[in-house]
C-alpha cells in the first residue's frame, strides 16, 4: 500500500454495505479512495445477514422443507449448500477486485485514528482529507448467568451449524428471531421462542398477532412475557430457565435480542469523534460526526440497522465529503420482516394527532390473494385529516415489494386522491393499497359538504343534458 505523498481524499474504515457504497461512490467521482477491511468485504449482509437468511427462508418454503407432523426430514446439507451458493453468486460484486476496478485501493487489516486527519493502517501512517466510519455492528449477548457457557449462536454464527438442531430455543422476539425461528421450524427443528417484549414489538399489533398465529401454525412454541433468568446444563444440551419457573431444554440456543456498534479500537477519541451513551457514533442529518472531516454511516450510527439505509446514508455522506455538498438524509425509512407472510411498514403505523385515522383492506377481499390462497394479510394506511398518507403496514406475500409505492407516497406527502389517479396493474397484491386509497376517497365524499357539492354538480349536469336534448344536440 502506497500512502505517501498527498493525503487520500477519502479513507473508508469497514467493508460492509456502507463502506462498499462509500468507496464505490468516491472512486466513481474520481476521488483517491482507500478502504480498510479487517476480515472480508461484503460485511454482515453478504456473509451472515440478508443473503444467507433469505436463502434459508426460501429453502424453508420449498417442497423439500419438512412441515410439522409430516414425519419427513430435511436434507440440511442441501440447505447449507443453497445458502453457500447464494453467497458465492453475489460475492464477486462486493469483492476487493470489483472495488479496485473502479479505482479504489483495498487494504486488508485494521485502521485506527491517531489524529483529526490521520490514521494508522496496520501500523502505517496515512493522512486523509475526509474519512468515513463504516464498521457496522455486532449481535449483543445479554448478561444472563450461564448463557456464555452454553455456547449460544447468534445471527452471525448460526450459519456454522452443520446439523439441523433437534431442539432450538430462540431468545428474542424481533425480526431476526421470528424469521430464523420460523425457518428452522419449517425445516424440522422443534423451536421455542422466548420473548420478553412480545412478538415484533415495533409493528402494528394486528400484524404481530397474525405472525404469532402463523409461527404457531408452523410449529413454533411462542412464549411472550418470558424473561430468561439463567441457563444451565441439561442432561443433553442446555436448559433455559425463564420467569414463572418455566424451563426449556435446548440442543442449540439462538440469541437474537439486538445489536451494538463496532467502535472498539478505532481511536475515536484521538479523532475528536463523539459517541452517544450507547456507544453509537453521533452524526448530524448530513451524516457528519463531531469532527468535520469524519463521517459515519450504517449500523455504527444510531439509525436503524437496515442494509438499505446503510447504503443510502453512505452515499449521502460520501457525496457531502467528496464534493462538499449539503445533502441531508431522508426520514422516510421502510422496513420489512421476511417471515411468511412478510410484514412491511413505513412511517406512522397507527393514528397519532388530531384527525388522523386508518383505512384497512383485508386481503380476504383481494383477488390476487384469493387466487394464491394467501388471504390472511391486510394493507393498512395511516392518514392525516387532509387525506395525506403518513405511513402504513402491509402483511402478505411480497409485502416488501408493495411497500415501495407506499414509501414513495409517504415521502412525497401524497394524498389518497392522488394515489387513486394512478393506474395499477391487476391482479396484484398491490391492489389492496390502491383500494385502501379508493375507500378513503369515497368515505370523504360521503361527508356532508362534499356530498352536497356532488349533489349540486350532478343536478347542474342533468339540467345541461336536458337543455342540450331540447336544442337538438343531445343523445337520448
């Protein structure tokens, strides 16, 4: 690595989604870019997150998956190969060679700030004009007595399992816990999910109830309000002891209770970069840290841990850093839980404030849902008193795809009237969103003043027609 001479335009620390997007963007802009990654480029999304988990979910939905009570076993080795194949197919796009083809320099090793505009990479000094912190986050292991000794797996290490767990206890109730718990149950594991806060606590309560019901139907024992107190050694495997004197035997324990930022050893104090009380790097709305020359994006910041958000924020930070721009991040943040069915949400998911309301279309009345025999979901939008769309929740197959239009509607502050004017293809699951807008528009027309105005307009048009016929211009 030649870092002599002029400072690099952008030093990127971390090769996950945020780091990759930042380095690609800077290199394409012609900036002298150096990316440092201690392990392998691609980050959690490629190796332990989005890609393997969605491949696992797909395998669990396929014909080879064991359904509860079927008496057949899943070929777990084939499932693991499917996951590995998905990673291998995507890996080249995130490789060091792909970055270097764009003009960036990729260094394997560790970086540490030694001053406001300088750092060490594997002990070698480097100066920079701007820097992007993109070191991501890592799963949290709660301080439960006996848990560490039980050698639990997390969303990072569950992929190392070579055999399908016979008894899997999942600690947590968020998206990762629900997705992996459902997948392993469909593949044949006996799954118990212990959640202190309930299933999907951030989501619409009707959506959470539907997912709880589907998890149960897939063989997951869902226990809410269960605080894990300790973990002990069982006759075979481990025993998880929860509140209320309940205990659950496990061959494998999966912990999915959240993530924390990776900032240890970065020398943030030397760079004048401040962190909040939880250890996340503080950033403003342009993704700039307390050091004007240092930016941050992705899971290392206080924003939600979404791959799509990491990429967008890294792009914003890099454009500002390299071009001196003043772009700010969008506050409209979509999210999807990839259970079956999916739960997709954006913006407000329940009414708040004077005059706000909801409009819901049950998928039992959706033609596409009926033809697919997947009618248990719904589409719900949240509206202000002027009919502007503030957010909503979609539950159903491919809900994440339908969410894109709802996200745009929230971002653009669209009204239901504007949405009804857009021609939608039929039959699709997205019909439900359109029909929700139509239902709200009709409901508004039923109010006294609009109703009186419509009655007047219909009457005026009727009189014009009569006059035209009388004058010989009309058609009976």
